[in-house]
C-alpha cells in the first residue's frame, strides 16, 4: 500500500535527519509521524475489511441469482399447469 510506504519514507527521513526529540519541534514532528503510522495502519485494516465484504457481497449476489432462477422456473412450471 502506498500510504504505508510514504509514512515509512517520512519516518526514515526524520530518523536520518537526527531530529532532537527533546525539542518542541522534534517532539511535534515525531508525534505527527506516529499519528500518520496509526492512520495508515487503520486504513489498511479498513481496506482489508472492505475487500472481505466485497467478496461476501459477490457470494450473496451469486446465491441470489440462483434463487431467482429457481423461483422463475417454479413460477413458469406452475403457470403451465
């Protein structure tokens, strides 16, 4: 996922720049990157959930199509008699 890669890149830049996390600016930048990491992690989890739900909806759609076909055949059969 590209967002995780971007956050990891930012984190690497900050670590490579040797920001002093004892300064106000260093703490701020460190906390911003930590928050971005959490957001990226949550986003990835939500995307996985959405993919799972999409697969489930596809299964339900297939099941519904089979049920509609069975009902249509039954209805056609009843009308013929």
